[in-house]
C-alpha cells in the first residue's frame, strides 16, 4: 500500500512577513524553462535584426550614391538617413514578433501609433522642421549656392540640413534659419535667373538739354563693363521734382551679388563723369528757410538793443 503524504501550506502569520521560497523558485524555474525553449527564436530574431542592419546600411548608401550622381547630394543625405531608420524599425518589429509569437505586427503598429502621437507632441518643432527640409529638397525652390532673402536675411545657401538651412551673409556671418520658417514664408531667390535688373534715379536740371543728357546716359551705361548686352538699357523720365527732372536708368547684369554691386558702382561713377564732361548740371536739393514775422521782429529788436548798448559803451569810454 502506497502512502500518500500531503504537505500543508504554511499558514499566514499575523504581523510577520512571510516569504514563500518555494513559490519564488518555481517561478524562476518556469521563466528559465521558457527562456531555454525560446532560445532558437531569440537566435533567429538576432540574425534577422543583424541582416536588417546591413540592409539598412547598404540601402542608405545606395540612395546617397544614386542621388549624388543626379546632382542631389544634399537630398541624398537626408533621404538615405531616413531610409536607413525605416529599415531598422522594420527589422526591430519583425525580430520582436519572432521572439514572441504571441505578439502580432498589428499590436506593434498599434503601440507604435500611440507612441508616435506622444513623440509628435514632444518633438513637434523638430519633426516640423525635418518634414519642411524634405519638402524643400524635393521641390527645390532654391539650390545650394543660390542667393536668397528670407525673413530679412540675405546671403548664399551653404547647406540644407534636416532641421535648418545654413545661409552665409555677404559680410561673412552665418545664419541658421529653421526649415519651417523657409517653407511657410516668402523667399526671394535672387539668383533664380542668369540676369537681374538694377536701377538708379538721376536728377536733371530743368534748364538742361534733356534729350542730349538721356542719350549720353544710354551710351555711357551700355559701354560700362558688366552691363549685359542681351537686354536693352532703359532711360525713362520718371518724376518732375521741385528742382529737377528725375531720370530713371535701368540695366541688366549677372545675378551674382559681386557682379551686381561692382557694376552698380561703375554705372554711378561713369554717368557722373560723363555728365560733368558734357557740362550738364545734376542739381543738388535746395532748402529755403523762411522765418515768420514774429521771429523777424524779435531779431530786429535784439539787433537794435545790441547797437544801442555798443553806442552807450563808446560814449562812456570817450568821457572817461
């Protein structure tokens, strides 16, 4: 006859901390058994993730090379980095589902959706600038090396990064402009076309030979180094000011900033010399100050008092 031994579970003692070591050991044993049984899945998951690491690496590198050949190196850097992280995320999700068969991709995507909302609120500005940078590089409103004006800053575009666009001002200062500001605000692209128009107003005296002066201005500007021969020089009567007739002159140069500035200074100097040589007057503004009668009377009284004072002083000196 087999005897049956039944071990009673120790009763809970009031006021004491009871530690059931047997339950802890059984729990650890269950975990260890589950880990040993799951080792093949873990190894496969690790291998899959390593494979996705290499896939992400070569995919990002391939995108960079492809876009570099097409002259889109900056865009290739951003898109290649983005593709790399997408593949890594896919590899991580697949590895987790292999390690834990009970965890479905739908559960991961649902959890990722909740997490993405939280991350979106926490990193709103960063994500907004990153997305704006992608759109700028895709639509290409300007390119590296273009000269632009945005939010009052003017300079040459050096780089377009994931967060901001780097602009170098003509004075040598570096300006970092967030991509979201560039994408949502107006941007003036100075070097969008090969040629750009400049203009300047010249005052011509009313008593001067305006036809002769306009002809001299046209010939002088056309012969100035840096002025484009592809487009006409415009000499336009523009305004009748108080002391002169305003002549607006327009010409075209290369859109690059150094060419614009150098040609502008040459036009100003050459037209001034040509007008001086031809004896044509370019009048200066004339200001006339008119004093009212009250002030005029006060001045006369002061002059009279000063004169009487001098006369009295002279008489006293003569008597002395």
